[in-house]
């Protein structure tokens, strides 16, 4: 059996409110980019404990190899909203 080894770094591509992070998360997943949301629960319950002042408490994390595609998708999304 062969196992896939992925040594690709994980990076934060977006940080924001829980609602905005969820929208970005779905956008990226819909375009075949694997994502992970960090601080989702704490960002909702106690954002001041995740980041100072509660600013941008929820992060969307992706593989570094997907950064170019993800940035383009996020920029296009912000232009339309």
C-alpha cells in the first residue's frame, strides 16, 4: 500500500469574522481547494481570547501550493461583493 506524503506547508489565506471565513471556506472548497478553519468555535464564543480585540478571529488555512489560485478567487469574490 502506498501512502501519499504531503510535505506542503499550511498557510493562513484569510482571517476574518466567522461568517466571512465560512463564505471564503465554501468558495475555496467549491473550487477544489482543501481548507481548514481555525478558531471557528472560539472566534464565535470569545473572539477577544483568540486575537487581541477580537479582530479577525477565524482563519482559513490551505496548502501553500494552492495559494495563487486561492488569492485570485478571494480577490474576485471581494470585487463582486
